[in-house]
């Protein structure tokens, strides 16, 4: 059976997202294009844009879909772009937003893709960071929580497409 144990509750996540929005506006300013990575970042994005509004920003919103995981708990190591890349940034800075930086392959792939499309400056943000798992050297500019090498779900993040709907972030525990 698969069980989920709570790691960060709703209130804790909400407080961190609010603070993160302040850090982002403090560094980038109020005017930028935010690009969310699907599917994992969809809940984080939705909360972050509203926190950014309260922090005084008016970001434009774009989405792009990257895929690296199959149905398991480990990355395939190969990042693929599904569909189109946003490429009209109107000379504004770009904030690339993902759910988790793990090996770093997705975030560096996304960043390089946008830089190749003439983004002036690409900032990166991830709700969760697992620094011990890096395969490529990349540090997100804005991080919600640093975590150990554990597998998490909820708040948009899945295990084999399950658990994205959970309002909190939890640890997956297989038993029996
Ligand atoms: P990276 O390319 O290895 O850095 O992996 C980034 C992507 O892998 C994230 O955007 C997630 O979609 C997925 N991922 C990494 N760790 C986890 C996890 O603990 N649970 C669910 N998905 C994860
Ligand atoms: Mg992802």
C-alpha cells in the first residue's frame, strides 16, 4: 500500500510562498515574465502569482511542459520538451518556476532553452530543492524549502500521476 506522511502542511507552505514572493520582487522588481513548468508546478504557480500580486508585482504568465520521469521514482535522465517554448519576453526578465530541483537536469535544460530564445536574464525558482541529488551544477535563485533525498508528493507533485491534488507536501511510504 502507498501511504503519504505529511512533511510541510498547508499553512507552512502558504507562509513560505508569501515570503518567497517578497524575495522575488526584491530582486527582480515588479515587471517580468513568469514561466511555469508543467505539470508539477501548477499549484505552486497559482499560489505564487497571487502572492506576487500582494508583493506588488504584475508578472505575465507563460507555461511550458517538460518531461523526464516515467512512472517511477527516478528520473530517466533525459529531459524532453513537450509542445512549444514561450519566446516573446518583450525584453523583460524571465522567472522560470519549477516544483523541485533534483538532479538539476530539468532546470538547466529549461534555462538554456529560454536563454537560446533570447531571454534577457533568466531567474530560476523551485519550491523544493534536493541539493544532495545534483548531477549538473545549478542553484535555483529562489528556493522554498531545502529537503533531504526523499520522494515527495502533493501540492502539484506526483508519484506516477497520483497525489497532485493533496493540499500539503508529503512523503511517500510504501508498505505491506
Ligand atoms: P531534475 O531534472 O532531476 O532536477 O528533476 C526535476 C523534476 O523531477 C521535478 O520537476 C519533478 O517533476 C521531478 N521530481 C524530482 N524529485 C521528485 C520527487 O521527490 N517527487 C516527485 N517528483 C520529483
Ligand atoms: Mg517537473
